[in-house]
C-alpha cells in the first residue's frame, strides 16, 4: 500500500490562490490603514494585527523587525508576501491531506489462526451486554417462576394441613 496518497495539484493550487488573495486583501487593508493612521482606533489596529497573524502569517512576520513602520511598505512587499503566503497555504493543504491519509490508514493486525465457532443464542446473550429492558424482562420472568415454584410447594403443604 502507498505510504501517502498524492494530493491533487488542483487542490494545492486552489489553496495557494486563496493564500495569495488573503495576503493581497490584508495588504490592501494595511495600505488603507497606513493612509489614515492617526484616525484609526488602536482596537482596530490590534484586531487587524491578530487577523493578519492568523490568516496571513507571512505578511505579519515580514514586518516583525519594525512593527511601527508602514504596514505595507510597497508593492514589492505586497507581492512578496502574497507569494510566500501562497506557499504557506499550499504547504498547509499538503500537510493536512497527509495527516488525513495517515489517520485513515488501516492498522495492519494479523488475523487469528483459529476462528472460534459461532456462539449459540444463549451464549451470545450471556456474552453480550443486555439492555435495560432485557434485564427487566429477565427479572420479571425470574420472579414469576419463583412465585409459581413457591405456590406449587405451598399447595401440598396447605392441603395436607387441612386433612
């Protein structure tokens, strides 16, 4: 059996395109933030940074050396971040597929040499776990049979006591 199934190239390309689009989207938002820096509340900037870190980590990590600088220093930065983020998303696609395939792979367990005969109905009932309704029915059946046995024993005794 194959150790790992190949990931379809169209799926990897789709993930890479999504990564590039997300990165370019964050670059456009960052460029807009750069244009209106004093008017943007700090909460929005923090939210933008967290979203960038989660969804476009390359864009965030490229400005790690100087976080107070412009979010998008230029077009080359935006395109470079888009390419690297696309590679990151493609790697994520490949690794997720590899993990999914590894978890689905059946464990190779040798079959037992001797297969036991099929259990009878009473054996299978005693070996398998009974449901609450079956246990209740068994108790009721046991109670009825014990009452019948007790009444059969008491009947001759009572009839003998009268004579």
